C-alpha cells in the first residue's frame, strides 16, 4: 500500500505544487502525493516552466484549498512555508507532521 503525502503552503501555486510533482515523478510508485494551500491563488506559470525544464510536467495541476482534503487520511503532512504551518497547526486525518520552510519562488 502506498503512503499518502500532502504538501501544504499558502497559495498552492508554486512550492507545494513543485514538491507534489517532484515526489510523484521520483517515487510515484511508492507514494500517493497531493498538495493544497490555505489560500489557493492559482498555479504559477513560472513553477510550471521550472518543472518543465527538469522534465516534469505539472501543467495539469490546479490550485486546491486544504479544505478539499478534510476527512482524508495522510501518512505525512508537510508544510513548506511558515504561514501554512501557523495557519494549519492541526490537520485532521494527518499522520506525521513535518515542516521545512522554503522561500516563495513566486516572490
């Protein structure tokens, strides 16, 4: 059975989208990977371009609100920005909670 992973950031436009695409590309046979944001703002075209440059297509992704995953079970919930960590301190159904803040590439 695949481990389920959720990446969270504020806009679900770049950081969490890139993490979702990268992990799905590298280990999609072992993980079910999702991403969401606390205030979704649409997929950033620069994130799509950056991922395409390394051979990963995330152009079909869409920006999702974390509420879409309410009631879902995850083995790991990764917050990739401080705002998401502070805004979403508890994720029902979330397993292990991990945090690594990355600078916003959209900025």
